């Protein structure tokens, strides 16, 4: 039997929100789960979930006047809330997922370990990586690269609000140019904050391919699986 293609899918917490990017809404996340169900016979998914629908240390923490390290702690906990939500929604589609927590929280999931990840990969079971890297001042983008390396994923798929990596914001400029293939350094310079610098640095160091596409587009994951040209590809080239 052919091995499944290992994919690290980074889901922003905003995938749990509606078009206003503020209110909880099932549409996007249910569509993502339906697509995962279709791809599971051929793909093994590690899901890194963000917490941006609840709390980002840099934003909400700042608004509340929190000290940065405590604010990031709240963001880390927010990713764990989303992990529990995601596991439940996946289970409703008969997908059993193991939650790994970067900070210990036995009721929510098991502590992350390399052995645990590889045992789950061997069972070809979906994984949900929560708690970010476990450290403040990082984001779940860096966590996505870290966990992709740990599960030996062939690609990271990062769903965003735009179709790929542009030279300027396509929501503001009609003539924004989409890069189909781009190096890590050029992506970092042109990414319009599509991923944060530590994530790019780690991906570049270990030559981890990243694909960026619009998660809000219909059947985005299916298109990513069927068409290597879908979205933008960030690699050594
Ligand atoms: N966070 C952190 N360390 C990590 C990952 C996340 O401190 O390793 C905090 C950080 O404050 C971040 C928040 O958790 O803003 C939520 O994660 P992220 O912003 O990546 O969520 P997303 O934008 O993907 O929904």
C-alpha cells in the first residue's frame, strides 16, 4: 500500500470566523473538514491551529495593557481551545485525531513528544498540534514549520485570506503581482506578513516547502492536492 502524503496544514483561528472576521461561524471550518475527509485516503494531516479568533498576544494583549509574556500565554491557551473544537468537529465526520499540547494539559490532549508524533504518524492518524511552540513571543506559523519537520511532512499548506504571495496587498492594489514560485528570502521581503520571519528562517534552514493559498476559496484543499501550481510555492528555488 502506498504511503500517504504527509501534509502540515496551518489553520488560522480565523477559519472559525465568518466573513466579518469577528463572529464565530461554521462555514469555513466545516468546508475545510469536509475536504480533509475527502483527502484522508491519500493524505496524512498534521493540523496546526492558531488562536487568532480568540486572542493574539500582540493585539488583544496590547489593547488590554498586559505584559507581553502573559499576553502570549493567553494566545497559547487560545490555540488549545481551538484544538478541542477542531477535534470534536473532526470526530463528527468520523475522523479520529490526536491532540498534542505544547504545554501540559492532560484533559485537552497528550504532551507533545517526538515519539508520540511518530507513533501517530505510523498509525496514519490525524494530529492536531496545539499550544504553539509552548513559548511566548512566537506564533503558530513558527509552530507549523517546527511540527512539519517533526512529522516529516513533504509540504506545509498555509491557508490565508489571499491567493498566495504578492508584491503588495491585492486587496488594496489591482496591479498586485502574484508570485507562483518564490524563494524564502524573497517571500520574506514580499510576504505582506503572510508568515512571520522566524517561521521563514526555520523553513529555509531545513528546506521545508511552504504553499500559500486562499483557504476561503471553494475546495482550496482539494485544489492544492490536485494542482501543484495552486497558490504560491515557497522553496529554495
Ligand atoms: N503564541 C505564542 N507562542 C507560540 C504560538 C502562539 O506566544 O508558539 C501566541 C501569540 O500571542 C499568538 C497567539 O498565541 O498571537 C495566537 O497564535 P497566532 O497569532 O499564530 O494565531 P492565528 O493568527 O494563526 O490564528
